[in-house]
C-alpha cells in the first residue's frame, strides 16, 4: 500500500512533465515518456536504509568476517574467499569445507568439479546433501536453489551452520589424541618421566 501511494504521488508530480513533451508520433512520444520516467524514478524514490536493514547489514558483515577468519586460519581452504555467494554457488567450496573435517571422503577422490555449469552445481549439491543431513543441517532443493542463484546470506548461513555442527567433532578428535610420553598417571600426578641411566 505504501509503495502504491508513493508511485501515485510520483506519477502526479511527473505527469505534467511527461505531458509537456510534444512528440511527432505516438510511438516516439511513448519512448520519450519512458525515458523521462526512468530518469525521474531513481531520484525521487531513493530512500535511506531502514534501521532494521542497517542492523542486518552489520550482522551479515560480522558473520562474514568471522567465517572468513575461520576458513583461513582453521579450515585452510585451497583459495581465499572473496564473495561467499559466488564461491559457494556451485557447492565445491562447501564440499571442501566438509572434506577438511573428514565428513566428505569422496572429495579427495575427485567426485566434485569446480565450474558454474548447471549440471555441475546439481551434481555437487546432490553429493553433499546426505552429509549435511547427517550433521543435522536442514538441506533441500529450495535451499540448493538459493545457493545456486547466489541469494544474499544463503551461503553465510549454511557455512555458519556447518561451523557449528563440526565444532563438537573437532573437540572429540582432540580428546582422542594419544597422551604425551610419560603416561597418563604420571601426567595426572604432575611427575616428569625420567630416562633410565645408561650403563657405563
């Protein structure tokens, strides 16, 4: 309703200017009206971003910085991420993130391709869907389409969910590492293992 009212007000202001044009023909007059409307619309309909939009932009920027640091420092991807929407559109980067956490074993076997063809995108997302579902991440055809069409924040949201899902797995992997030399009992007692004296 607000958009319709704004357009009606714009039309009332712009119509005298449009009617002032004296075209030589009806077709040329229509073309001139379209050009004038195109020039007037951006100048009169431009509005500052709402507080909600500014907050969303701030949150998205903070999440992007967090994920970019995570991908560079911890995941250590094969390339830097400049645009999340573009880099994640074909599913290859998402598969690499999963493979870095030992969740996508077929990635190392060359099962994924890195190009923007439609069949490549579909094939990649079909392969990562079971992995995401196993991690408890909701993933369906609608979400895949949002990623392939590079919808804003679609890639950021999915990567953040992956980061959250694999964090407990990383802690388990760390806890399963073998204890340092000296034995568990010695480590708990705060004792240092001493090498046996060599026979002279």
